C-alpha cells in the first residue's frame, strides 16, 4: 500500500497540469489578483467599520456638548435678567455725553437745494 501511494505521489508531482507558460502566467495573475482584491476588500471594510465607530462617538460627544450649551444658555439668560441700569452704576459704569468730531469743510461745498451731496472743488 505504501509503495502504491508513494508511486502515485511521485507520478502526480511529475505530471504538469499546465503545459503552456501563458496559461501558467494567467493562472498566477488571476490568483494574485484575487489575493490583492481580497486584501483591498478587507482594508476597505475595516476602514468603513472604523469610520462608523468614530461617527457614533462624535454623535455622542455632540449630544453632550449640546446639553452643555443648553445649560450655559440658561445660565446666561438668568444672569442677563439681573443686569440693569442700577446694577451697571453699582459696578462703576458711568453715563457719557456723546461728543462728535467735526471739521470745517476746506475745499468742499454743498450743492444747491440742500441735497446733502458734497462736491470737491479741487
């Protein structure tokens, strides 16, 4: 039995299934392409899963930030209702008189009929 199996084994190894070099090249190309495509599929699938997990964590973070903003808005509204003129005087603010800067119009004159448009005499 051993003799038959070893003889069959050597015979199978000596028989070439593919005789043509082009067919060997085509088979190797197809197998390597299949391996490369399988690797790319695994990489793309892993990248998509990673992005989905990151998106979920960002959504959770956005929800927590949204609640924090809501709390800060409530705090602002409660504090802004306390601000009035008496509180500002108490804090040291003073009323100011508006003083506007004016200059004499040198070289400018207004149009007749008081349209407000100014022409340059230069």
